[in-house]
C-alpha cells in the first residue's frame, strides 16, 4: 500500500472553490459575531433587570418591615 498522499496546495484548493466562497464565508463569520453580540447584550439586560428588582425589593423591605443592615448581610450570605 502506498502512503504517499498528495495534499493540494492552497492555491489549488482555492481554485476548486466557487468564486464567491470567500465573500460567503465572511458573511457567515459576520452573522456569528452579530449573534454573539446580541446574546451578550441580552444577558447584560437580564442581569441589570434582576439586580434592579433585588435592590428595589430590599428597599421596600427596609421601609415596610424595618429591615436593617444585619438582615441584608444575612440574606447575602444565603445567596452565596
């Protein structure tokens, strides 16, 4: 059995690809990057909303039920 396998050089492989392949590849990469950015922004929005809600709830509890700093510290430890 012959183990001599010839791998086409880069220019030969490029010649086998359709003319618009590189443009299509760049479009795909761009779509992936755009989706990654949208996902990051969505996660950040959700986290900000969560933190705002938690902060608002804490302020409400402090006003309505007289929660003090020790209760807040205790609750923080429970979340960790």
